[in-house]
C-alpha cells in the first residue's frame, strides 16, 4: 500500500465486517537469555525456569549479570530464516523484564502474546499499537494490499452472491460469513453498479451495502487476520466503499474538469448519467441505501440541461441536484477514482 493510502486510516471513520485469513508469517526462533538482578529472591531463578518450561522459546538459560548487560532484542538471519535472541532480566521484585513488557510469574497468556509479536515482526511489531479494527499498521497494510486486486469482470445486473463469490475466488483470502449474512446473500438481489476495474475491497463493500451487510478485518486468537461478513447492525466498524483522495480533485480525476457541449431534455437521470459515464470512463457508484430511504429512483426522475458548454463535474452536479442527489469523489484501494452518488438529505 502507498504511503498516502496508509494515512487514510487516521482520518476515516470506518463501519463494516467480512471473513478471510491472511497467511501467518513464518515463526522465527526465539532464544531467551535471562540475567539476574542483585536482590533477586533465593530460589527465584529455579522457579522461573519451571514456570517458563511450557513457553515456546527455542531455548532458555539464566546467568548472573555482566557489566554492560541490558534488556534488549537482537535479530539474526533474514526472511525465511529469522531468529531472535532476547536478553531479559529477573528483577529484585521477582518479575520478568523483557523488551516492551514486564511480566509476573504465572502470566502465561501475556507472555505468549508477547512472544507471538516477536515472531510476527520482531522489535517493530512490539512497538506497534493497535489502530482501526484492533489491528496494527502492518496488519492493516497487509489487508489493504490483499484487497487491492482489480475486479476483472462486469458486475452490473449480475446476482450479488455470484459477484461476491467470483471476486473472493480471485483473491488470496478465504472468505466466510455468519448464518444471517449467508441468508442475506442468498437472495435474488442484483448488483446495480458497474464495478469492473475497481479493487476487490471497494467492490465487495459496495455489493454488500444494499444487502444490509458489511465487512471488516478481525484479528484471531492465533494472530492471523480474518475478514468477516455480518449484518451492519452488529458491526462496530467496517470496510468503506472507497476512501477520501489524498490529492486535490484536479490531480485525482482531471477528466472531471474537461469541458464538453451538452444538451439534455426531460431524460431519466439514469440514462443521462450512463451517457456521461460512457464518455468520461469514470465509475459512478450509487449509495442505494440512501436512495431507497428517500424513495429516489434514478430511472424515474427526469432531468434537463439547456444547450451550452460546461465541464463534466458541473454537468453531473446540476443533473444530480435536480434529483436531490450529490456526488463525492473517492478512490479505491489502488487509488483509482470514482464518484459516490448519495442523497442531499441524510
């Protein structure tokens, strides 16, 4: 994912849910070397060895501290053969001090979680703090990249479930959904927008939304990430239908500022937009939920524009305004622009 794409997570309020596992990184060897702090209680070292015997360290040894010793993490090897040496300390308070954490005897779950972070990404992973969806920046980038695959087929008028299944089949992520979501997807709802060329993340979110469903990545107990599909009413956060562009409109979609001669008279809005879409080659996606709430049907609303010269964005805005609609410029996971059309009234 680009740097601009990663910044979006800090400024976008998210609300969706899906299910697809990301492959876990190959776990590296972790060797634990413990130094003892002066004042450590008698027999504490032996008790710690017993307490740590079931922890999945490659090796554990305890020794007295030497001058210059410090708590640290050392990495050896490269991708595929990564190994770590952890220098920890048994303190006079009878706690285990490790890089990025301090543990009391018996805190097995906390220690295993710490060890999993080391195996996932070493010191960088230890320093990462959870962000949206409870994922670290590294995990969010991985999900974003996985969903950046383009949709390579026409979707408009196709059954929603068939479209979702075909998109998922072209990804490296296996998808899953709860029973309620599967029932909603099994209906005869057809996709109303042409999503060909847009990325899988944006396309799937757009197909799910009219079904009352959302998707979101979720971290599992074993450290992997899944995308889970569920009812929007049960989702605390979700993957959005596109993102706010990081560049100004003139750079994001310069074609919208191209001038044209136009004249439209008493024509259904849907037909007028289709004609513009063909010439503009820019996807137009409808927020079908908001249109349904306001009972606005683009195939029924008639619009007009007097003969004259204007630019594409101006023409689109004037047409949409006659139907109490508006457009927002968004980009997909690959920074491809599209217009998101929703109602003026929330």
